[in-house]
C-alpha cells in the first residue's frame, strides 16, 4: 500500500524497491536548535503490511527529537542520520525544508512482531497514540 503523499528520494537517498516499509517527508526548517515542523500533508508511507509500517513509526518516534533538530546540519548535503543493518534514515536541509527518507531493510525485525515492538515502546513510555500524534498521521 502506498500513501498518496509518499514521495521518496528528495533527501538524496535511493530507497530500495524491496523495502517492507518506507517513510518520506518534507518538513519545514525553522533554524538551528528548533525542531522542524512536521505537517500531515507533507509526509507519507509505502508498505506491504501495516505491521511493517508500525515498526517504522516506532523507530521514527524513538529518534524524533534527534532527526528534527538541525543544530549545525549542513545545507544541500544528504546526511545519513541512521545507518544500521535493519533500517536507514537520510535527511537533507535545503530551501527552507528538511527532506527525509527512512526505510527498513528487507530483513528488518525478522522474527519480531509488531505487537512486541509496541510492547517495547509502551515499556519506554512511548504509547502508540503518542506515536500517531507525533508523526501527525
């Protein structure tokens, strides 16, 4: 399923075709030290299974303040904020916006259910309702 607002690649990243879930967004850059504004109509997901999307949402919210605060981030340069075996996040600051692409690798969370991830999120005071609200879904 693809959300019609999903438009990958503006960060400079190449999102693999076989990814189970991907997120793309254009946030409003408010300057160093101020988290970028995330607007619901400027972001979207592509995914094969809602559980894969939910896993990615949990990951995004875990890093939310890190990826949205741009202290010293270079302009017009793609920056790999997360480069882990199971997921990637790339952002680029340009023209008053922050372009973001995030995705799971094809093997992300093998053997871990979405319910287990939500339980982990809850244990860390991260409620799924907060996840939804944070990302303005």
